[in-house]
């Protein structure tokens, strides 16, 4: 009895858009603060109905062997039974905004 292939759905934020992709390899690699995603899965090209969002992702990740996604961009990672349709969704403004973060050097207060 062979083990079924594990499939992961990765949802992450990229440049104001929410990406939903499927892959078989996901792990925290040596590059600190990043999740490595390999072996992307996209629907069969023989399908009659073509989703423009999925086609866009196929083209964007066509020559990508491995992608490094910052941990703070990850919204969710699920292990799923079968792959779905990869898509890009506009995150939209709405009334929820990201909490501002200071990544530069500095202390608690201004130095005079």
C-alpha cells in the first residue's frame, strides 16, 4: 500500500493581492523567515474551461523551481485531499488595514 501524495494549499499576500496556490513540497528551509514552496500544481491544460486567474499563475510560476515566501505574508497553509484551482484575488481595501511595523533600527524614543 503506497502513501498518497501530500498536497498543500498555500494562501499568501503578495503586492496587495491574495495568492492561492497548490504544491506538493512545503518546508521551512535554511533561509530564515521564509517558507520554501516547490513542485507547484496547476490544473490540466486539456480542460475546456480556462480560468484566467489560474492561467496567470501558471505563467508567473512557469520557470520557477522553488519559491521563497516570507512568513509574515503567509495567511494559511492547508493539507488537502486534492488540488483545486489556483487563483489570485484582489485583497481590496475594505476597512481593515495592516498594523504598521518598523523594520529599521531604532529604539523606544527619539534621541535628541
